[in-house]
C-alpha cells in the first residue's frame, strides 16, 4: 500500500466503514485515505473531493499518526463566567424561532 501504511485488511475495513458512514466529512476523510493508498496525490484528492490541499494533507497526517477519522474538536472554552452565560441563554431563548 502507499504512504498511509495500511494493510489489505485495514483497507477493506475502511471500504466497509465508508459505505456505512453517514457523516459526509468523515466519509471524505476515509476517501482521502483510500485514494492516497491507491497512489493519488494530495492535489488530485483535493480536486476530487473539493477540499483544500492543506485540509487533505492534515487529514492524511492525522490518519498516519493516530488513525483519526472523526472530528474531535469539542469547541472552545467559554470566555463568559457561568452567570453571564446563563443570562445570555435566558435572553436568547425567547427570541429564537422554532423551525
């Protein structure tokens, strides 16, 4: 296999996971890894998936280092003290429109 260092079984597992995956972003990450193992360049993968080449590079590096396929950012920490955050939520809820 190519640079991501995956074996046949791992590739088959990724193919199966891709078929079941509902999150389009995760599916794109899997496609990027699979295409890379098939010899596609990062530029070709970026063009095919309509992603920036730096994004493809980062995905492939994350996969090589830790087999990461899912987004794991939990967001940022609030800069508001808890009382102010609660007050803001109370202020916004009545103004929110249900869809």
